[in-house]
C-alpha cells in the first residue's frame, strides 16, 4: 500500500489535477464563515487545502492510514485535521459541505456509498462529488497529454490506463441533482 499511497500523492500534486479540483470547489458557496467541510477519502489532502484556503473549518478522512499521514505532512502549514475512518463512515460528524473526490469509482456499490456520503450533509448543506467522466479514456488522455505538457503530464496517461474507462454510473445522482 505504500507504493499506492506515494503514487496517489504524486498524482494529486500534478498541476492538472489540482486545477481540476480548484475548479470543482468553486461551485461551492464561498460564504464559509462558521461552516464545516468534511472531505471523505481525502487522499493527499488537495481538496482539504483548497477548502481551508477558502475559510472552511476542514477535516479530511481516509480509510488508509498512510494517506492520512501523507495528507498531514503535505498540509502542515494550513492547520488542517486529518483522521482515519472506516468504510461505514462511522464517527464522522455531519458537515455543511461534504466532498469526495475519486472515491465512488473505488467501490462496487456506488449508490450505497453515495447514500452514506449524503447522510453526512447537514440540512441546507451541499455534497460535492468529483469523479472522472466517461471521457477519461486512454485516447482522450493522450490528446490532453500534449496540451498539458509539463513533467507530470504522463501521470494523466497512467491514470486513464488504470481507470480502464471505468466511470461512476451517473444514474445514481438522479435523486440529488438540483434542476
């Protein structure tokens, strides 16, 4: 698991990855005064850092103790909290904002996990899900590779290869989408 944790940390520190997450967080109300944010499956802590820079009281949770350790080291300047959690998400307090990035794709029961995430959202709160789309295929990644450039652009190719075209079933969101 150490290699996997270090590899994911490397991915999260790539400029294209951070830019995508900054763009996603912009969809959330920036009125952060006295609001809490729980990032479930926080990985190396990129969303936690972005939320904190926007003024939220942020806690990142991950099932992998190595990722919790990496997230703590990556973000020691930002006074963030990172904690271990289990798959059932027990012991996590409700928050005004709950986020999960690249988490639903990791489970076989995406709908169940989405329900658990939604149960952590306070009334009038928001759930932010960040997942790759059906475009995240190797052919798309190759085209983007040449647009992105930079020494970490090859990570996009590896990421697309590992995903193997798998995406989250979008129909699980039907209940939660505001129209």
